C-alpha cells in the first residue's frame, strides 16, 4: 500500500480498506462498545481484587485509582502527539503513522476505527499491567483500574466527537476541542479526554 506522507485531507464519511488480507482487515475494525466493555469489566475485576485480596487501605486504593486516571491522560497525550503524529521521515514511519492514525484523520467518521481492535488492545493492556505490577507490586491492582477507566472515558469521548453533532452539555467543550485538532490544526489539542496536558505543554487552542 502506498502511503502519502503529506497531511491527509479529512473526509466526513466513508471508509476504505487498510489491508488487502481480509482477516487483517476485519481485525483492524471494532464496534466501540467492545473495547469499552473490556476495559470497564477488567477495571471492575482488578478493583475488586484490590479491595478483597491485598493489604492496601481503602483510601490508598482510591488514591491510586485516581492517579491511574491522571496518568492515563498523560499517556494519551504523549502517545497521540509523539507516536500517532510522528514525523513520517521515512517509508517505515510513514506506513506506521498512517496505519495507526493517518487513516483516522483521512476518514474521521469511520466508526469502526475509533478504537484499537480488541485483540491488540488485550495484548497491549496485558503487557502494560505486567509492567505496572513489576513497578508497583500489589498496588497495581488499584492503579491499573483507574488507568483502564481513563482509557474507557477517552474512547467514549472520542466516539461522541466523531459520531454525533455537538451535544448541549459538558461534552460540547471536548467535542469542539477535538474537532479543532481534526479540521483546523492537527498540531494542537492532542488531549481528547482532557485538555490538561495541552495547557501544560502549550498545545491548546480554543479556536484553532
């Protein structure tokens, strides 16, 4: 597949194949409810384990849970800015950037590609939990549920932005925030679930 290293012009509807292999193509798509359900159920299971099978105090569990959500927003920002929008300086980077994210900017209304496919999500999520457990020990059972809830929240907001018109509630601000990134300037507003890190790293704009 030939990849254009230039910025991809957004289209408001439609889709296109990413792989010629039908199995890979099917695995590259998902309904948004599947990964959200996986993350929330996994979070509930890990949280239950933290309360019932660890020596952590309840206040510590809640604190670690909140920290997990906060850390997710930073990981979301860094991944979006540093990986999804990496400079395609060679053919390999160009292909990776397009596969991970460029096709989403080209077809932002394609609802089947608004989340990481479940197979890949489970693989990466399991690996991240393993690393977290090595770093934090049993505290990972309290921290990682917050991280997963943060991820689920990100997916929910991302879906709202691309699937619906601006809502008349709190989500309208986040809707506009991400729409600026897609339709005005993709070097701004990398945070989807929160603009916190855009404020900190000075990549936030309210009007593009």
